[in-house]
């Protein structure tokens, strides 16, 4: 194996911690919303900086990336719209509902892996999926009742789009990461604005709002969005979509804890904490008991 090819364990732990960071993604989104920035503009603002970084990266190495534009565009659209829908879901519905609906992803990812990638789902993976979904069900049943809204739809669809995008990354591992990330970041910004327009409460920003949002947008982009997005895209070159979807459940726990502490209306009951424990248990089953996949380095 090439020295540049990571072990499956290392790639798995990268996803686990990279996804956990997204558990606090709702904080800057709600902060910008509290500043009077309406609709899904907060999602777009937090993802503008990566557009310039990754597009500039691709342009400076254009001959290397040109042949992969078609595949990178498809992957970027799928994963970018997934991020946009997830961010919009965090704005239009509760933090926990958006996060939980997104984490139906392992179901779609595992089914895609079986029927499209020809993977074999072990009993350990099915056990992890059942445990994870049971944990999600307990979390939902333990929270306050809410009527379904467009944010719930965005949260649900974000998981579907991410599962397809992750499958494409796995199926086309030779596509350079910067090319995928460039199209993904563009799709997040454009997709977020379209989703906000569909929701119907999005107004144009004033110059004062843009100026006030710049420090938060740049800080979150550099410290949270770009590093974690790169980690998640990179690791999926070596792991199956079902495994990635389960490992990313670490985000649920972080979101649950932070929302419970900082949002009084979303504090978790003991039953919900039990659901969170089941989710963590599902992640541990996936990491410790599922047979390791061989990590294959992409050929450039």
C-alpha cells in the first residue's frame, strides 16, 4: 500500500471528529439570524469564503483538474445541496429535528452501497443501523411536539443528497479533492439562496448587515467549514457511504448537548439522553465490530 494511503481506522476517526465539529454549526447560523439576516442568507454568508479559496486553487492548477470537471460538478452539486439543505433546516426548524432528519443518511447510504456499489452489508452494520435509528426514534419521541414544516423537509432531503454524493465520491475516487470542493462550495451558496427564496421570507441584505457579518463568516469558514469539509470529502475516498453515514452521527451528540445547554426550548430529557447514548453505541459498533475495509489510494 502507498504511504499516502491511510488506514481505514484513521479515515474513520477523521470522519468521526470532522463531523462532530458540525454539531456546533447551528451557533453561527442562529447568531447571524439574530442579527436580522433573514432566510437562508446565513448559510450563504458562511460559505462564501470557501468559494474563492477552492476556485482559486483549481484555477492555479487548471491542467490537472480540467479532465475531472464533469464528475466533480455532479459530486459538488449533490454534496453542496446537501450542506445547503442541512443549514437551511437548522434555520427553519429546531436544531435537533434538522440534525436527526439528516441522520437518516445511513439508511440511504447503505442501500445505495448495496444496490449501486455492490457492497455486502454485514450483520454488524445492520445492527449499527438499527441501533442508530432506534436512538433517533427515542430522541424524537422524547422531545416537544412540532408540526412538520419546510425546515423538516430540508433536513430530510439533505441526508438523501449527501448519501448520493458520498456514493459518487466512493465510486470516483480519482477526482481531485479541490475540484469537488470548489463545486460543492458554489452549490452551497447558490442552493442556500434558492432554498431561502422557496421558503418565502428572504430579503436582500443591506451593506451594514454584510459588513457586520464578515468577521463571523470568515472566522467560521476558516476554522470550521473548510477544514471539516475537506476531511469529510477526503475520508470518503476510502470508506463506504454506509460507514461514513454512521460515523457522522457524532455530530448528533454534539448538536444535542449544545442545543440542550444553550437553547432552553430544546433541552433534552433523560429519554432523549438515552437515545443519544444509543447513537454513540451505534458508532462504536461500526468502528469496533464491522470488518475493516481496505483503504485504496486514489490514482492520480
